[in-house]
C-alpha cells in the first residue's frame, strides 16, 4: 500500500470565440455594443467571466445607452456588473461557463459525496469494475495522523486478503467480460478509503453552491480539503464571480468559504 494526497487539477474551462462574439454584438447593437466589448475584453481577466457578462447584458441590451430606450445608464465596469447580478440572485447567467476538474487520489467516500450534487455537472469516474488495482493507495485523514502505522497495517492486511482472493482466479484464461465481472466482485473487499480518480465538470453557479456546502465546518474532512483547493483556484482565476466569498481558517488548516450572496 502507499499513502497519497488528494490532488486537484483544473484541466479545462470555457473559452469564447471573440471574433464571433464581436460579430454577434455588431448584429444586435452596432458600434455601441462592439466598442463595449473591445473595452471590456481588454480589462477582462477570464473568458468565463467575459462570457457571463455578455450573456447577462444581452438580456437588457445593456451594452451601452441608446440600444434599449428603457435603459438610461449602465454599469460601466465588469466588477460592478457581476457584483450586482450576484446580489440580485440572477444565478442563471453563471451557468454559461464551466470548469473541468480532475480530482486524483480521492477516496470513494469523497466521490460518493461529490456525486450527490446533481445539478449542472458532468462526471466521469474511474471504473473499479474495469480497473483492477495492483496496489491500494490511501489518504490518511488528519484524525488518524497519530495512528499512521496502525492504518498502514490494516490497509496492507486488506491488500493481502485482496491479493489472496485475486490469486484464486485464473486470469490468463478469462476473456475481458469475465475479468470485468470478477474485478467488480473483488472491489467489495477494498476499503472505502481506497484512492481513485474522478473528472468533474460544473458551471460556476454549481461550483459556488458546492464550495459553500462542502467547505462548511460540518462537512466531511476530505471533501472540505478538496473544495478548499477548488475555492482558492476559483478566487484566483475568476476574481469577479467569486468576489463575495470569504473564508475562515479551521483548526485542521482547511478553510471554510462562505459567499455573501447565497441564492446566486
Ligand atoms: C455537511 C453535510 C452533511 C450531509 N449529510 C448527509 C446525510 O447524512 N445523508 C444524506 O443522504 N446526505 C447528506 N448530505 C448530502 C445532502 O443532503 C445533499 O444531497 C448534497 O449536499 C447535494 O446537495 P443539493 O441537494 O443542494 O444538490 P445539488 O444537486 O447540488 O442541487 C443544487 C440545488 O438545486 C436545487 N435542486 C436540486 N435538485 C432538485 C430537485 N430534485 N428538486 C428541487 N430542487 C432541486 C436545490 O436548490 C439544490 O440546493 C450532507 C451534505 C452536507 C454538506
């Protein structure tokens, strides 16, 4: 067995096609809209935020005064615009842009909790029906830090029992379908804490919600640990969409993140 640490990789995110956006804005709002876009794009730090703002402003044609006779002034900066939509609870515009994360060396405890979040997500999880482990990897929760040697022995014993049972089968003679069925049966022996991996895509509305729920002090330690990393990445890469998130330090060195605007 080996001890591992959960790892978080942001492996994908929504990009825009700036030429197409500009052409579209020209079609609906002429030079007022295209000039707004050029100015906003130059100041923008993230394409996901830019897309969110384009989508939001399209609703009222608020790219500039003169496009919608009902609009006599507009919010000039992206900071002001995004902050206002968050404060009003206009959460749906935050569904346009997504991020894709790879969570590696996470346990089945973690993945089971993660997949409870149903809305606005796509999931691909390592199949332990297909993938037969050659070694058990395990993350040691801080609560067991003082018992590392004992945990190691326990996991090694399980690993040994797994190998024993695995050795009862003639793998060479099996076709892939039979291997899959035996592998799936054998995984029942493995512990919940066994490390695995999962790819998780979610839109920003969902990421905001899951960060708030899963970094709460009452949340389970591993998902809190992982979503603390997610929150830090989101704050850095999407400073406007996550501007209202503030954190408190928890005794186990993770952070609990709370948004000012919960409904969004
Ligand atoms: C600290 C903590 C302890 C927990 N303990 C337990 C436990 O003991 N047992 C247990 O089973 N679960 C437990 N959970 C899981 C929890 O009950 C939720 O299933 C999980 O957090 C998913 O959140 P969500 O319901 O907001 O779903 P999401 O899929 O993230 O949905 C986002 C939002 O969309 C809306 N929504 C989603 N689906 C529907 C729907 N079908 N109808 C109407 N509105 C919808 C809701 O407003 C929801 O908040 C716990 C979670 C936490 C954070």
